């Protein structure tokens, strides 16, 4: 089962930005990789998704959301999975959790 403990409360204010997203009603396969996808197909799909994000009026809110919930999959706010993972590693190394 998914860990939803990091998710904010279900308030309209937390989700309203999505109504204005450039990707709304688009095929999700652009933003989430299919099983077995490899380069150069992956690089082309990621570039296409990031190009859509670049013109999105809510790109900053989308990216912030992905950081807040530590979204592990897909392109969010113009960032890919590897970029978010690297950011999360940097954050955790800068602020290590004390051992219990």
C-alpha cells in the first residue's frame, strides 16, 4: 500500500492549481514512462514532457507539489524522476535524521 503520510489534507486549495495545468487532459504516457522504455525513446518522451511543462502557467506549483510529497514517478513541474531523487538526497544529507 502507498505511504500517504506526506500528503497534505484533501483541501481544494492544495489541488486547484491542477485545473490550470498545461498537461490537463493530455495522455499521461507523455509524463510517465511505460514498462521497458529505454533511451533514446525515454529521452525523447522526457524532452517532450518538459517542453509542455516549460509553457505551463502552474509549473512552479506543480514542482513544489512533487517536492512536498516526494513524488517518485513521472515528470512534474519540468523535473524528472532522477532530478527529484538527486534533490531529495541533497536535502537528506544536509539535514540527516538522527538515529532513534
